[in-house]
């Protein structure tokens, strides 16, 4: 089977890239090891434990791909404020959408909801979908990449996009080098019901062991739900995962300083080891890495998927411009235009998250004083906070067409 373009990985990033290129006239094949079926949605169903904090820039991308309506038809949780504080001191900072004349800072949305909305659009498109297809071998064959699947089938294309996540098989099989290190932290993720309303606010407390985020969810009437991402050292994560639900809720309430009252209920928990990776190159002749296949970062500010959507928007723009000029899409000189635009931005975001994580893990008293004084100082600078909010939301900077207002 041959296509002009093969995308491996039909997660949020791979699916959105396929949709972004559907009007190009290219024969596109989207390959994934899963079933590629849309899950039936029930409003009364429990929340999925994995969520994303989608920025306004990501919302614009999804709107232009026709998927945002499908998300809103399921469920999404807008938030207008963010409160961050140091659990070991007095430092705190407050961000508000009103500081940039916006209605929201973003939306907390279950990954499955985003995925299903994208899959609906894919099933209505002319894009080729190949489900249950796991790539086992990869090699160059003339000007093409030759992919061999687990069932023996072979696929061929001059341009291959790896969108298959942090543990990308395509990246590994192609021999792409990465820089990576273990954070020595695990993240516990789940959904919890609290005694008091979340106030459409994303809350984040930095504890001695790592950050704890409580992200607002819109639950049934009269119930107050949050998604949590609790980053802590492996031994403590193992202890917390071993607790029964009631004991876990008590520990969580204590760690969160009972800012939302008692934690009344917790859904099933997942524990995810945290590791940072960054590919040394995003491109080579006929091959591109996007999303987590190119870079994976600490979930500290929920920026991972937003970086992926901006990767998609820039790569789609680069390929469309190259098509209009009659250039060979697989040429590394063409693909490098994507790398030059995205790598500096992604590295800057990764460095910022790494800096925050290290600063708040620092134990010496002078550093504790510095971070608390710094938080309080910045909190008194509305212009500086507004600049940070605009950058995080995708309201400024070098934005691709799909993400622009």
C-alpha cells in the first residue's frame, strides 16, 4: 500500500495533523495500533483520568479543524483563573483571564473527548485510516520509507510523520537520537469530588515532594469535581497508590490544605513515571517527529499537548506553502523550516518547566526565601502577569495561521 504521506499515531496530534492537511490533495494514510473507533459518550459516565489544559491557541486549531463542536457536545470545563502557591512558605501568585480581556484561560478536557471529536471528523473525511496496525520494521527503499507491520503488510511513502507518542516506535526504528532524563517523580492522576466548588480555577500547590494540581471539571449539578495531577517521589507515589479510597482522599485533602474543603470521593487512579525527552533533530530526509514523539515535558503547567497542536499548525503551514511552490515535500530543506520554527519554542518551554520544577524542589533556606519573595513580587506586577498569560494562551508570538485569531 502506498500513500503520499503516512502519519503513524492517531492520537490528538496525529489526528489533527491529518485533518489539517485534508484539503491539500495529498493521499494521506493515518496508521494506528488501536481500533480508531469513536467511543459512545454518556454524560453520567465517570471522567477519564487523563485530561489536558487546552489553551486558546489549541482551541482555535480545533475549531478550524471542525472538532471543537464535537468537544462541546460532550463535556469541557472552562477556567478563568489560576492560583499557585508554595506549600513550604508564603509565596503565591494569581492569574486571571480578565487581565488580557479574555473570558477564559483555557479548558480542562478529557483526552478521550478530544480524541473522539477528532475521530468523528476523520471518519467523515477522505483520509485513509488503518486501524490495528503496529509498525515493527522501518527502512529506506529508494526515495521512500518502507514500513512493515506486525501482520506482515507493508506500507510505502516518501514522507513519514511520527506522531506515535513519547515512546515512539518510529523514532526508535529510524534511529533518531534523543536527550532524556528521569525526573525521579511519578504523577498520580484521577478525578475527585470535593466539598466546595472549584470556582472555575486551576489550583497548584508546590509541596516538598512535588507539585499538586487540582484542575476544575464540570460535573453533575450540585457536585464539585476536579482532575488531579499529583507529582511526587516514587516511594511516596507507591504508598499513596496502595491506600484505599477513603485514606487517599484524606491524604489528598491534607496535601491540598483543604482549599476546597474535604475530598469526598476519588475515581480510579493511574500512576505515571515522569521522564523528559527531546529529539536532537525533529526532521531528516522524508521523516518528521511531532508532538510527544519529538518532545515530552513535565506536566507542571499542562503545556504538553498545546506544544503538540502548535507543531501540527506549523508543519501543516510549511507543507502547504511547499506544495504551492512545487517543492518536494520530503526534502529535508523543506522540513527543516518546521524544525527551525518549533524547536526554539519547545526548548524554551521545556527549560522554563525544568527551572520551575528545580526551584520548587530546592531545599536551602535562601532559595526558599527567593522563590517566595519572587512569587509575591511578580504577583504585584499586573503587566508582567498579563504578558505571561498572553504567551501561555497563544495570544502573542509567532503563531501559525491555524492558531491565529
